[in-house]
């Protein structure tokens, strides 16, 4: 893998420039977590209408709980740890003097475990839950969730759900994300297929703001032609090589 010098942040940016980074499931693949749309991905095994829509949850909450309980247990398996790509982004943030925002579509907590601070989980977090009846949120929920669970605030049963953003629901902190994209000098998209909106539209927003846009992905994504440059390969190799 060679990275064109004109794409390297060190050669393009001044130290106070602003960076926005979007990550997707591909960055956590080498930590042992599944992607969605790869041949062996999550959507090859379960129907997204059943497990990732409010309608699916209303139809069969127990099925949705099993799906997220399995993934929560998988995430908390001691073998699943942040990889070199997560670490490289945390190190970049530590040394960067300008504005820095990491927006992840991932519901795992590998970025924070690697040390990232300015981080938005736009599709929620696997280890948080909230009550669909009263909105009460429990920030850290590491066990299984079931239809029998009672909300600690309104004491009603059956409404507790994972704090994840399903299709048709509004992703989190969109105003803050749009503001950062509108002022950024470098936009990096890492390990995402570019199939899901609004995240798939971020590259156009950043380009309109005059940012350099670069995709780092195993293979060219659906929207690869929208980026000024791309680097293809596994995240644990291309991300450290690009940002270090
Ligand atoms: C590697 C690698 C390695 C592998 N190294 N790389 C028509 C047009 C436009 C929009 C819509 C439309 N119809 C519906 C919509 C809206 C809809 C949408 O986008 N649908 C599309 C399918 C068309 N979006 C929404 O509904 C969103 N909400 C919204 O728009 O709200 C607006 C609104 C307005 C008014 C009222 C209400 C709302 C919400 C989207 C929610 C997405 N949720 C999910 C599941 C929940 C979280 C979870 O369970 O984990 O989020 S879906 C799933 O996809 C998950 C992911 O975050 C998301 C993105 O996936 P990602 O990360 O890109 O993964 P993959 O697998 O697709 O790609 C992995 C990539 O990595 C691949 O390219 C590999 O090559 C690469 N890779 N190994 C580097 N080692």
C-alpha cells in the first residue's frame, strides 16, 4: 500500500485546521466484530427489518433483545479489544491542535477504549439502554435486556430497549455534526460502505465546505467517486499509515 503524498494530512494541513472523521463497522472488523454488508456480515444472517426498525421491535421485542444481547456479549468478550486503527485515531486527536471530531456509526465502545475523547456515537451505543415509555436512559447496561425488565424511573415493564438508532429514527447530535462538517478542512471516511444516510451524505457536505475528502476502506465503497482520494486496505494498516 502506498499513500500519495498529496493526500497525507501532514502535507496538506496546518496545525490548527479542522478534522472530521467518520467511522463504520470496517474499523472494528479486525477487532473481531462483524460488519453489516460484507458477504459474511450481519445482514446476511438476519433480516434488518426484523431487528433494526421500530416496527420490528413492536412485532417481536424478544427477537430484537436476543439479537442485541448476543452482540453486547460479543463486545464484552475480553478477546475484543481496540485495534491499531482505533489507537491511531486516538493518537491523532491527542496531538492535533485544531478542531477534531470523530463521528462513529458504530455502537461498540472501541474508540473510547482506545482513548478517543471528542466522539459522537450517531447510531447510539450497545452498552446503553432507554425506556421507550418515559425516555429514561441507563448509560451503562452490561447484562442482557428482556421484555421483563422494568424501567428504574417509571417502573413500567416492556419498554426498555437498546439505545441504538434504527431505520426511520433520527441519528444523534446531527446539528453538531453538520456544524463541524461545514467548517472542516479534512474529512476522512473509514470502514463504511456509504449505504446508510445521513452518514453517506457527509462527504458532500465536507466537499462543499472546501475540505480535502479521503476514503480509507478495504475496497472502494458505494460512494468512492465522491472522495478526492482513496486508500484501500485493512484499517489496521491503512489508518496508522495515513495518519501517523
Ligand atoms: C473494512 C474492513 C477492514 C471490512 N478494514 N474496511 C432512500 C434514500 C435516502 C435515505 C433513505 C432512503 N430510504 C430510507 C432512507 C433513510 C435510511 C437509509 O439510509 N436507508 C438506506 C438503506 C437507503 N436512514 C435512516 O433511516 C437513518 N435515519 C434517518 O435518516 O433519519 C431521518 C429522519 C427524518 C425524519 C424523521 C425520522 C428520521 C437511520 C439509520 C440507522 C442505521 N442503523 C444501523 C443499525 C443500528 C445500529 C446497530 O445495530 O449496530 O446502523 S444499520 C447499520 O448500517 C448500522 C451501521 O451503523 C450502518 C452503516 O453500516 P457501515 O458501518 O457502513 O457497515 P457496512 O457493513 O455497510 O460497511 C462496512 C465497510 O467496511 C465495507 O465497505 C467493507 O468493505 C469495509 N471493511 N472490513 C477496513 N478490515
